[in-house]
C-alpha cells in the first residue's frame, strides 16, 4: 500500500498535473464559448448549401434547354430537365421553409429534396452532394421527425446534451490517449533517466508489486482526469447550456443501414470502450518504458503503435480481425458508429487479455533489469 500511495502522489502532486487540469478546464469552457460564437454559422452553412443547389439546378436547366434547342426533341434530355426542375422547385421550397424556422416542415421538405436529387443522379448526372451524405441525412431527418426532436447543429450546439456529447467526443475519442500520455509519460522513464529507479530496485518489494503499484496509480490518476473533464462538461452544459434531450439520436451504421442510439446510450458506450482501452494503453506504455527507458523513445513507440494498429484495422477489411485487434478502440467512437463488418463489443475480450499479458511481460522485464 505504501509503494502504491507513493507512486500515486508522485504523479498527482506535481505542477504539471495541475497545469494539465487547468488547461482542460479552459479547453472545455472554450468549446462552449466557441459554440456560442458560431451559433449562426450552421445556419449560414445551410443557406450556402441551398444557394449552391439553386445555382447548380439553374445552370443545368440552361444547359438542357440549349441542348434541346440545338438537337431537337430528345426524350432522355427532357427527362433529365424535368427531374432537375423538380429538384429546383424543392430547393426553393426548402429555402422558404428554412426562413419560417418551422423545423418539421424544413425536415419534411429536405427529405423530399434528397429523394428527388437521388432520382436525378440515377440518370447518370452529378450533383453537389454525395450519396453517403444523402443517406445519412435522410436517416437522421426521419429519426428526428419520428421522435419529435428539434434538430441541433452537429458541431456548434449549445443544448446541454449535444454540447456534452461534443465534450466526450473531443476529450475522450480524439484527445483522450494524448492526455493520458501527457499525464503519466514520466511514470517510469524519468526514473531510468535520472537513475532513481536503482533505489527502487534495492527496496524489499516483490517485482509484481512494483509493476502493479505503478499501473494502478497511473490508472487512478487517468480515471480521475477524465472524470474531472466529464464533471466540468456537465457543469458548464447544465449551468449555461440550453435545454435539450439525451434522447437525441446518434446514427449507427450496420451493414449499410442506419439505426439510432440515444445520446445517453452513445455516451455510455464511448466511456465503456474508452475505459477498456485505457487499461490496455497504460499497460502497453509501462511495458515500453522498460523496453526503451527514455521518455521520447517510449512516447514515440507508443504513438506509432496506436496509429499503426488503428490503421491496420482500417486497411484490412477482414471480419475476424475485430475479434483479435485491440487497437480498434483507439477511437472508440468509430467502433460504435461504424459496425458494418463487426460489432462494437467483439474486441473487448482480446483487449483485456492483452492488458494482462503486457503487465505480466512488464513483471518479467523488471526481473531481468534487477538481475
């Protein structure tokens, strides 16, 4: 217990850890302020898209008219012209619906527009929106209408649940493991660099106890750090955010079809997968610390391993890989949202097993260092 408390204090009672916490508070607060400042940006993007659609359809209509006048009656051109005009009428109707701020009418008209664009593109013509984007937005619009939930800007919402989801996505999914490495980066390597680890080797402690003390102290500090982030996000969102609902849908793609999770269930799953991956990442970093014995070398190897393992899962479209690749949870969000060739929980057993094996390997390594 004493060695565990010593390792815990060695990480927690440092200026670096305090600076990290202050920086995280500022970052979470800045995210909310940014959403306030860019509150109108999402609407500007919508208006810009509508303007682009109108310009595109009018340009295409002029082209079809000129071609028909030059070539005479042509059934294929006339069909394309009519489909394009239908798209243009719906875009103009959408512009009017957006101006009235009637979200149900807006979503309904937008769905009709996307279906019309899809029919037009089926003739072989192009249009400035991808099929993937059409499918996603149709699914989201239908879900919001079915649930009776007003749409929120995906990246600039000040509604409490939507903002809190942003906090989870940014500080767990994308920045989580960088924060971990920043907090625990010196847990062993600094001791090798300043030779203080030699003193630890002289103490009457079992090799396993040394590793477990370092592992558990790093884990507790990491969990505290992310609990702190979540608490700050909850506090800012609750105090300053607008009302919203944690039933707001998050779309999950499975075998080419979209299903939805509520925001609260999505957050639960992200936290679960991130925590499981956190167990693995800390064990891997401790192992690398005994291998490389230098901060920069260990950090470089760690980052390269995470990126390499993550890319391996992206490049290899092999269904069985999801059972044996723990790095699929490097960005846990993607494991949840894109389940075309796997289910998000399939990699949990191998991740936990790999964690245990890395701890055992670290114990064996420290024994070699002591001998």
